[in-house]
C-alpha cells in the first residue's frame, strides 16, 4: 500500500484489529508533540508531523497473549519472556506495508539512554497522565527526588507501556489537535499519596489503585510479576510452560 494512500486512521484501525484482541491499546501522536517537551538530545529524528503510535498492555494481555505465546512457542535464550511476547505480537501486526521504526520500552541506545521516554509518550498521546514531582505544589519532600508515574484513566496503574512505532512516511493532518490526558488525580493530597506510594511502597502495588480500576492483574499475573526475574523461568516451568530440560537456555 503506497504511503500516499495510508493515513493515521488506516494505521490505527489495522493495529487495533491486530493487537486489541490480545490485550493491547493503541494511541496515536505526532512526533512533534513528543519532541516539543524534551531537550534536543532526546528527540526522535523524524519530521514533526510524522505519525507515531504508542502501544500499551492492559491486564488481559497476560491471559490473551502471554500465556498462549508461552504455550505455543516458549521463550528463546536469556531475554525476558514478556519482552519476547510483546515483540512477537507487535511484529506480527499489520503495518500497512509501511517503513516503521519500532522502539521497545526495554531497549537502550548506545549512550545507555532509553530508545524513547515511555511515560512522556503516554502523556502527550493522551493515553495516561504522567504525574511528576513538579505537579505537586508546596512539596513536602525537602529536596528529595521523587520519580513520576503514569495513571491510566480507566486502569489506574494496572498497565504497562510497551512500544513506540514511528511510521516514517505517514504524516498526520496539520489540524490534528493534541489530546490532553485525563487528569484523574487532580488534588495535591492525592498526588502526594500517589508519588509516595510509587517511590516508597512500589512493591505493594498500592499506587496502582490510586483510582478505582476497571481491570487489575489476575492472581496468576500477580504471582508472575511478584517473582524475581531470575526465578520466572522456574515459575513458568512449574506451570508447564517450559520444558524441564530448559535450564541450559533459561
């Protein structure tokens, strides 16, 4: 399909048809929206009106995509099984025959910087509000660094940002208006609670429930993500999703 015949709506529809049933959400954004809020050294090297697509995973991705992927294909080598599954799902999706720069959340540049700033991309696409320390007035933390966190308007913290796809030859309409992410944690007190839960108590996952979510992780998914990464292959074997002889590759 020629680039001139492909637009944002075409790309989004194809990706939603490919990925929606697997527990992913698809959001479009202009490269310029992303670049405008970051220093030049972090810019994506594409025209401001180039189409980018953000891919999020919802709680259902674990059952709809990951467990079937492990049952059918297993994992290869030492890389993270979830990362392998996400890459398989994304690369199997239809790109409408376009040239696409696919960047995953776990990938780093040679400089050791991430290939894209996931939470910034989520915010400028309207997918999730990126709450940062600067969003709290009269801060109580006395020069302490507090890392920011995204909150999805329906899922709260029960989601993950997985990939950014840049369609180099597809350009968005100049009149396309940048959406504002829903501000679902509007009060100073709630924002303090959110950032403290995320920075100081992240292991209990309480920050994910800063709003009442429409979905949360299943118990099996919670068990998986609560298990240290080095022990996850053993957990998958105990579920019958990896052969007992897989130790040499795990």
